[in-house]
């Protein structure tokens, strides 16, 4: 029999003790979890980044790539029509077809013309392909002085090869109270021509600007 009886301690007496101290710890904090003695959240990407040796560039440099799945149907989610856009039959396709028959403005035809006594072209509109077109614009006669005479003529061709026929002719003499002359819209298919000829006085320089609309 031992000299002293063994202590009989209830476990609950240990846990209810207000101050307890660990005298030993096996392993290192976190090292047993993530392999390094650092916060867990800084190592979460390790399993992801080590799954493959391929980089994003490796994927995009592959010459042939194939989609193995596609949610929805091609184009129907975009256009509302399950067909190629060009071959469709829906309202959108009908409206797109109209674009080929809509007229649009070309780059303005503008500049200056210095008279030399001959009949000179302000604008000669002969667009390749002979699409219908509309032409109008302005001629600035501000430079005209006493003794000056200017003739403006307009021509249209109704046939091809081009053969112009005179549509209008107007003569201006001396200083102009309303110097900005507007050439009203002309419609043509094969050609429209507007000319200026100074027939008297000291030759002047005349600014002009024309606008052309034609079927695309």
C-alpha cells in the first residue's frame, strides 16, 4: 500500500478552474494545416495554381479550339430569329434590306474656282455605277464688282454614255445684293453638271460648296 492515497479528481473540477495553462504543444500552429506557419487565407490559391502547368497564352495559341457546349440557340438570343441574319425573314431583316435603297450624303464637293473666261465646271457629278443621286449647293458671288458678268449653267444627262443637255442658264452682272446663289436640288442618274463662266470684267475667284446624296 502506498504511503499516500491517490488523488481523486473530477474532470469537471479542471474545466471550471478559472486559470489554466498549456505546458506543451505538439506541432506548430497552422503548419499542420497548410504547410507554412502563416495565416490560412494567404495560402488558399495554392491548390488552384498548381493544378496545371498551362498558362492562358498556351490556350489561346492553340490553332483549333472547339466549343463543347452553348447555352441557347445561335442568333435567336441576339436577333430574335433562329436563322442567319442575312437569310432571315423577320422584321429586322426587312428593314436591313431597305438600307441598300436609302440615299446617303457623300463628302461635300467644295473649293474655289478662279475664272479664266471659259465655261468651267463647278461640279461634274458622274458617279461610277450610275446610282440615282441628288445634287444641290451654293456659289458665292461676293467678289463680283462693277463691269463683271458671270453666267451659271446647269446640265443633266438622261442617257449613258453621258450626253449633257442644258437645263438652266442665268446671268449675273455687277455687285450682288444677295451674293450667295443657291443651286436648287437636281435629280439625276448618269450625270449632273454645274458650270461658271465669267464673260466680262476682271477675273475673280468664287467659293462653292455642293452636297450630293446618292443611293448606297
